[in-house]
C-alpha cells in the first residue's frame, strides 16, 4: 500500500526518538506497537531506503523480536531491501547476524536474495547463500534451484574462489537434474566456464557431452570459447565434437574460426572430410539459433522459464 509523506515523517520521528531513548521498548508489547514496525518496514521498501531499513533492523534487535509482529516477514523484508538496494557486504553482515538465530528465511526469500546476487554479479555470495540454506533444511523448490543456478553462474570470470563456486554449481546441477528441470543457456555457459577454469579441459568436454545427452542447450558464446580452446590446444577430436554441436544446434561456425582451424590444425583426410561435411550441412540450413555478436549480447540473451513453484502456482522467472 502507499505510504504518504505525513506518515513517513512520523516514522522517521519515532525512529529518531527510539534511537535516542530505548527505554520505551519494554512497553512495546501490544498489537498496535508491532504495526509501527510493519508500517515502517513497508515505507523503507517503497522509498528504497537502505538506511531506514538498517536502523529498523538495529532497533528490532534491542528487545524481544515479538515487538515486530511476525519476525520472519519483518526481517525478510528488511534483508530484501538491503540486498536489493545496499551493498553485498552490508547484506551479508545483517544476514549472518539474524540467520538462523532470529529466523530462517523461506525459499521465496532466498529467491529474492539470489536475484540481487545475480544482478550484482556476486557468484561467490550466491554460492554461500545456497549452501547455507541447504544446510539449514530450507525447502528446495524448482524456483529456488533455478534462481540459484542463474545467480551462481552469473559472473564466473570475476569470481575469486572459483573452486567453491564450481562445487556449488555441480551440486545445483545435480539437484536440477533430479527435479527434471532445464537450465538456461547462460547458466550452462557459466558452468562450462567454471569447468574450463577449475577442471582439466577434457572434464569440461565431458560435461558438454552430458549436456547434449540431456538436451540442455549451450549458449553460442560458450561453444565459441570451447572451439577456441580446442584450436589453441590442437585438439582435433574435441574440435570436431564442438563443431558438430554448433551445426546440430543450427548455430554458425564463423569464417574466422574456419580460418583458424585451417591455419593451426593438422587434419588428416578423414577429419578434413568430416569437417567439410559439417560445414556443408551448416550452409544448407538457415541459422535458427541466437547468434550474439558480442559478449554483451550474450548476457542479454535470456529466456522465460515456466516452472512449478512449491505452492503449485506456475511462476515466470
């Protein structure tokens, strides 16, 4: 609901007073008292006011958390405000202070936290939240799993501790496979980048083959990166495997890559014949895949995935 300017002024006045003189806290026990904290947290969300959210958070921990009414709803709202409009460090500081000692967030709350991680490119933070939630026994819904994978694989090249993010990605993919969910192209692309950064290259290729078997589509950019790695390594077998995937997915082996293969890879007659056959197949069909011209285009390539939420309601993420 809408908070008018007069109500906002009163909220700030009460918060100022409680910060200067916390003695009234022992009298904040009635239902109408908790209504203030509900109204104030709603105002912080509408105003996108991280400072007010943090002040309310600090005040609420001075006494019994019963004064805020529903602690789960109240603290979830404040953490979402800090996660969405504040810094990663501030969010994690407040999160660790109240979870699980004060409350345990729902899977819906974690979806919101992870969305903020994705937008900030905080893969390591997303991995921490997933692992912590699973450890506490939070309900792992399809929406939660899908959002976690997207967040963990959002900005892989900038991750400091890639090994932990990699292990978390593998765990989420296993969970997604068990739930028969399909990852987004960009999520699979991020997983491939993690494999190439942390594991031997052949392990990355084995993962790619598993994705193909499961009919999980790879992003065009991730296939281009794999192709360049194969050319750099003079790895003919894997190069042909990647070209085969590109052509089967109706993407395009660019002329630049074809030139690099010709200049830097020694193909025998059989290998040359297979490559030319694949390129001829490519020329015969129009490219129907998304062909980003840059990394930025790829990052904007997203799809809407309909999944069943825990409540049985279909939700578009």
